[in-house]
């Protein structure tokens, strides 16, 4: 009888419906320009401490537009706002943003020069908002139609900065123009690519692998006047390691929009590609590090056109793509796809908003558990467009859907998304602000915390810890180390140590040896041992230990 009861209990549990995850809106923050006019956010990032960074363009007095970059603390309070008005006092539009390991902030886009033409403009801000440097790039056209638009930015572990976009050439139409800056803002190299059609070519996305190779992708005219994907890999010194073109079966228009790189150096690109009929499909490609094609996967929806906009890859090599797809009877839908590392389709998820109208996914992020977050805009009827943000579990089940209709109940467009180490997600874009036209609108979604705790005297095992790379590195005479103690739901102290060792494994300095509550911590090492004496130049290791967690990292002291 007891076995039958157990079996019955298992059957009941298996038949119970799976409940979606609960999520709270932690905060909503808007930014309205001094001119009380249009402000459109285009990019977002979040650091390991939960600080949020947003950039885009903002209208200034005189109806010109400036870069406007905002930093929020984890509670949503504004830490600083930095505006950039280029030398031409014209249109300045930030398109992309990234952070380095030291939480320096980098933005890039286009800016009106003193000659009233558009140049790349790339800015580095220190964490406190001070401007480290500003660098402009003016292409070689010089014929009165010279314009240069930066579209994407990346930074490597050593603080080198990479920018790509489109730049008018001298008789070649637009070319890819990719630039590498050193951490001080000096130009290391500039590489231009003019395709075989001697016409327009532009870079849309850039990334850097663990070896400091830069990879760019976009689109390029061929000799027959059609557009192909073009992906280029540059060595750290700027040499071209390989270049790959992809022409879809329709031999017409193919444009790569997004790029991802995994820890092994495999490269993934996606975008839209003309199919064998007369419509566009998603086209996603995996390249091995040597440039060989691992696989190409196309997605042709139930009707007409399909446009992929974003891509990510997880630690297992699974690939996630999102965008939008025409649908029979429901306008356009979000479409998110998961492929395994071999390119096999694992699942496809479509989202049709409440109005059966236009629903366009624009951005995608992934957390450390391979949960997927997508955002964009979705038609809602009388209130126009709303932000629509979805979290999917790795198996494709929907964790939650959140829609946001701004206070003016008008047009609201989500354009970018980020997720932090705790699984909180952040979206930004712009909302119609009524008398203020459009405003930046940034939202933080946090996993809802249950008020019920297990009544037990045992401490729950901590969920995770994190040790960041020291900065600066190399350093002299001191360096900063950040670490995170991720606690249990009982918020109990955890014995934590952080120690410095030499190459022989001998302890040099104890920086931390105490009980620590869950949280983020920062310590400095001044290059001295426990006795207060300065140590010699060389390689040292610092190691964080907490419970059964242990992680070392390497650093270099130079005198």
C-alpha cells in the first residue's frame, strides 16, 4: 500500500502544471533632455555590481542632437549624465556602448564635425563619469559627401578598444572602417574594406576573441550589384587572418546584423538573406576559428519575410537568435530560435502580441544559466507600440512576458537589453513623453523574492561567487581587486579569504580573512608583503576562498 501511495504521489506531481517564474518591476527611469524634445536610447550595459549604463541621442537647445550617456546605481538613482556635443554643433548620435573590466565606459556613433560632415566619435569615460578621451575618425573621401558612421564597439581584457561601421571612401562608396585604439586612446591601426563591387560596404557588428583578434561582420556589394554577408577576422596587429563572404540562395540582398564569439574562438553571425523564392529568411552561420564554415542554418517562417536581429552563444556552444517574422493573419511576430552546437534546431518560439499586429524583437541577452531574454516592441491597439520583454528558460519554456506602456499610452520602443550576474534584466529604448516628445526609458526587472523560508537550522549553500581581474594590470605601485560573495537566502556571514602568492606558491600577503556578508567588495594591494616590505617585480597570484569555492587569478607587478 505504501508503494502505491508513493507511485500515486509521483503521478500527481508529474501532472501538475509548471508555474511561470514571478518577476517584479524594480524600477522605471526616464531621461528627458534640457530642450524637452526627442531623446532616444539605443544601447545598454550593466556591470558586475549592478550599475546600469545607457546611451543614445538627446535633443539639445537649437534642435541639434547630442550623445547622452546615463549611469544608474542598482536602485535606479542617476549617478551621472554626460552629454557630448561635437565640434560642428550638429547631429551627434551614439549607437553603441560597452564596458571594460575596470568599469570604464565606452560609447561610439556619429558626430558632426567642424566641416559639417559626419565622423566616427568614440568616447571613454572613467567610472566616475570623467572623460578619459575622445577620438574622431574622418574617412578619406574629402569630396563634400564625406560621412562616417560608427555602428559597433568592443573592448578586450587589456582595455584595447575596437570600433567598426561605415565610412565613405575615395571613389569606392562606403567601406567598412575598423579601428583599434589602445587604452590611452592612441590609434593602433585602421583597416578599411572595399568589396569587389567597388560600392557600398558597411560593418554592423564587432567582437574580440580571447586572443585579441577582432572580428567584424556586415554587408558588402559584389560585382553583380547584390549584397552579401562579409565577415573579417583581424589579428591583434591588424593583419587580415581571413575574410568570408556568404551569398544566399536568392543571390540578392544578404545583410549580417549581429555577431557572437564563444570561448573557443568560434564565430557566429546572423541577419537576413534572400531565399530561393522572393522573400527574406534568417541566415545564421558558424565559422571555426580558422574561418572554415561549420554550418549554415536558415529559418523560413510561415509566410513572406524573416529578419534576424541579434545572436548569443552559451558556454555549451548552443546558439540563440531572435528577430521578427511575418505571420499569417497576425502581422509580424517575435521569433527566437535555439540551435545546439552542431547547428541542429532545438526549438523555435514565436510571440504574437495582443493586437495581432507588428511585433519586432530587436535585442537578446543570455544569463549564466542559459536563460534567454529578448526585447523589442509590440503593437497593443489603442496605445500604439509597447515594450515587450520575454524570458525563456533554456528548454524554451516561457518564464515570463512583461509589457510596458508608457504614461502617454502612445508609442514605446524597446531597443536594447542586458542581464546582470544575479539574473536581473534591464531594457531601454524610448517612450512617447507627451509634451516632451520622446524620452529615454530604462526598466529593471528583478526576480520576485518569496517571503516564505524553510524552517531549518541549516544554512543554505551559497549560490555563487565571483572574482574579478585586478585593475590596472600590469600595475605599479598598487592595484584594485573586486570580488563578490553571493550569499544564501538566509543572509548569513561566510568565512572568506583573499591572499596573494608568488610563483613558488608562498603566501605574500593576506588581504581578507574574515566573515563576510553577501555583497560586492573591493580591496587594494599596495605591492607590499605582510611585513610591510615592498615585493619585487614579477608575476603573482591572488586567490579567493569562501566555503568550498576557490579561484585564483594572475597579475603582474612592474617597477
